[in-house]
């Protein structure tokens, strides 16, 4: 008993010493882990993903229960284009049974983003559908599903989910859904179905130029040139920048109805609001056909003096060349060739959102994937100073 009483203080002291060493070890490891973590964050701030990946990989090896590190590491691999590794990390994370509900949802969201980047839309769709019922992730899941349906050209589903996102988030999706209706109109096999979708598009977005362009073409196909004229003229009121897209079919409709005087008057009316090169060229062509070369030349010389455009210049040179060979003919021919090459090589359309330039009209920008942001580029117009 005396020996027992002597050993009790020794045991207590030994326990205290062991506990203190274990606490100090945990504290040192935690300090080291925090140091590594902040080092990795610093690399991210400095836009050095490779060094950040190295740090977080080392940390993940030391503490495999740290979900945040695995989420960050997977995101870094995805950003660097190593989607397979990102899928493996996020997929392994979801398989754990120790995750909180919030961590699991975040891992599912990141894995869905991985699948999107890899083009595995069916797997991504499954994950995002599961996240729809989670209030913290509903809007993100809806936006990703809309993107997937656009890529798969499932326009009906895209419309449904856009309407749902608009109700939840409050952000208008009328412009996008109007274009989805136009896509369905172009896929329709019957004229009545086409018209229904186009009217639906205008009901969603009264400023949808594309819908009126398609309605005008539909009216021409059905032989109703008067309705086509009214629809094409609506384009100029919706967005004047798109008017060059309807000049040719409008002129054709007026010619079919034998109302070319009205066509000339309408062009002059529009020209008062817009001195663009395509309008100038169309009006010069009208003068040339109905009032002769001299009238066309007078119009062009007057117009180009104040509103120089490359199209107007080329039309002026063409008329001068048609008048016959004479002094300066070779110079005119060279000028015509140069202006034609410049016009043929120039991009006609530009995205107002990301600056992407193309030669053909796209309703969805190939660069930024935004709808109705690609506009016809203004002709080379420069109003002279007075």
C-alpha cells in the first residue's frame, strides 16, 4: 500500500506529460497545416495553380478527412484542364460517409461541373436534377440544366426550365425563351406550327427581330407579300441595326406587287434615320433603275460627301465604269477591285458582349454563348465635320 501511494503521483505526472506532448504535437501539426493552407491560398491569389495544386495535394495526403481541401484541389484540376483527375477527386469525396449534407451537395455540384467540362451531359443532368430540390443550389442547378438542354437542342425543356428559373430568381429569361421558340419554329414541318411558335416568341419578347424575320419569310413563302412587307418593316422599328437583313426581301416584295415607287419613298424615309452603307447602296440602285444614271450619281455624290461609306463608294465607281472607258478608267477599275476585296474580306457581324466577329449572322454567340448579342456591324460610315 505504501508503494501504491508512492506510485500514484508518478502515474499522474506521467499522464500529464504524455497529454501535454500529444497536445503540443497536435498543435504543431495544426499550425503546419494552417501554414500550408494559407500558402496554397496565396498561390491561388497570385494565379499560380500548379504550385497551389502541389501544396493542396500534399495536405490531402496528410489529412484525408479534409473535404474543403479536396473540393479546392478538384476545382484546380478542372481549371487546368485535367478533368479526369477532378472527376476522380470529387467522385471519391461523394463516396465518403463522413461528409456533412452541405459538403455532399457541394461535392455533387462540383462533380456536375466536371461532367459538363468533359461533355458528359447525361451524367451532369442527373446530378443537377438531384440538386434542384436543394434551396441553396436550385438556381445554379437550373442554369446548368438550361445550358445542357441548349447543347442537346432540347428547346422545349430549355423553355420550361427558363420559366422556372425566372420565377425563382427574378431575372428575365424572355430573350432566351423567345429564341428557343424561334428554334422550334425552324424545326417545325407545318406552316401553322411555325407561325404558332413565332407568335409565341413575340409574345415573350416583342423586340425579337428574329421572329419577325422568320414571319416575313413565311408570309413570302405563302405568297402574302403585303403581310411580309408589314412584318419586315417592323424589324426596322425593333432594331434599326438589323434593317440591312430585310432590304433584299423587302425590295422583292414591293417588286412583286409592282409598288416600286412606294419602295423608293420608304427607303428615303429610312435613310433620314440611318445613313448606313447598305441603305445608301439600295437607294442608289433604286435611282439607277427608275431615274437613270445621272440621278443615281447626284444622289451618291451628295450622300458620300457627308456620309462616306465603302458600299456607297463602290456603287459610285460601278456607275462611272458603266458609262464607258475614258480618262481615269484604269484608276476606277483598280478602285473598284480594292473596295470589293475589302468588302468581301470584312466581318459583317460582331458580338456586343464579347467582341466575337463573324461573317454570317448567328443568333447565339459562339464565343460567349449569349443570345441576341451578335449585331450587324455598322458600315464604314464617318460623318464629316462641318
